[in-house]
C-alpha cells in the first residue's frame, strides 16, 4: 500500500576524513550510503505496486579539485554473451528513480549524499526489476546496481535452445522465461555409439540472467571423439526450482582421411578406365588409308593350293 514520502532534503555534503591521496587513487566513486561498517555493495528495495521507496546514494571525491557529477537511473540488461550492461533508454526501474538533485557539485575531498526515491507504478508485474544508478563526471561513468523486487507471486523458469556442436565447443542459448533473476547451473552429458564420451557435473555459469533476457553461451569441448555419432544433452537448473534441458546429435568423422581415401579411389578408377579405353581402341584400330585387302575365303584358299599341286 502506498505510503507518504517525506519531502526530500537537498544533497548533503560531508567532509571526508582522509589523508591526501595520489593521482592514481583520486578517482571519484559512487556507492550506496553506508548502512554498516563495510557499507553495501548495491541497493536492495522491495515493495508492492504503488509503493514509493527511499534511499541515499553517495558520491565520493577524494581528489584535490571540485567535481560536478550528473546522476540518472537506468535499466539493467544482459549483453548477448551474458555480461551485465544497461539499456540506452530506461523504461522500467531506471525510469522510476527520482533524485533530490540530478547534478551535484562536490568540493575536493568531500562526499555528497543524494537522497532518491523509487516510485513503483500501480499495476507493475511482480518479480525482479533490475536497475542501476549511473554517475557521470570527467568523461567517465560509474554505476551502482539497484535490486528492486515488486511484491506478489513470482515465477522461476528458463529454457535451453539452439544447441549446436561445432569447432570444439557446444553453443546454446539460455532464455529466462520467469520473473526472477537467475544464476543457472549447467550439466553436460554425451553418449556415443560405443558408450559415454562426456559427463560434466553441474557447475555455476558466469552469468546473471535477468528476467526476459536471452543470452548465447559456449561450453568448450576440445577433445571430442574422432569417429562417432554422439547425442549431447544439456541440463540447466537455477534457484526457485527452474529446470530445463535440450539435446543435439552430432557426427564426428575424420574428413581428411575420408577425402584422401576418396581421392585415392578415384585415381585408381581413373587409371583402370584409361587402361580399358586403350584396350578397346587397340582392338578396333581401322586399316590404314588407301590399303584394301579382301579377306580370302576357304574356297579360294583350296583352289590356290590345288593349282599349285597340279603344276
């Protein structure tokens, strides 16, 4: 249920009690406001549709010169290979973030604490809505993640698609069909004509798969069988009971040897054909031009022999 949000105060600037730092250590940073001795690595917020949530982001300037920082919200995203990124235009959590000040000037060796709100629209689908806060200054942009979960029933589901075996690897696509962020585990098994050729236990993949995203991943297989027909099965599981599988069949044939054998066979056939044609031509060779010879019959031969005997 929505609750009233107190009026935001202006960004407060607190002097940092730090010693002078070198140029290499003088990079500014953006972090969640300290919530404990070690701080927080990211923002986590949870609320029902229509809720307005509040928090504070800190921008630290340990350098010796004033710094002007611009803040904005962004939607988290997955690149095609699974790496985390942000969308160019915010339509989800990033669009719901409002800062007390979007542009903050921070004196040297100080910290600016900037309050902000996340206004979850009514009718927002339950589940995870990953976002980020981006800070830009001096030609550089830094980010701190925002994990927003909207209350209500959630679904953990994924699919494995387009499995291919080629070039010493198994490529496939993972699709998050649910409403929660998933950290999947992959198990691989392959069965050939002569038995099992691959059996890899489940391992956590180096990807954080956001809801609704599709990524293409590779599993290395540098030593597949030289000659076999193989059924490869992929099984992917994730928290919340998500489970999916897919398989593909591949034939491993030593094509170099096959082609060499085929060429050798063709050479033998060609040689035999050439010999046969020469034999046929030799048997059917015509008489030389201008020479005529009438075959002698048995009668003519007898007469000639008789005449010779009488004489």
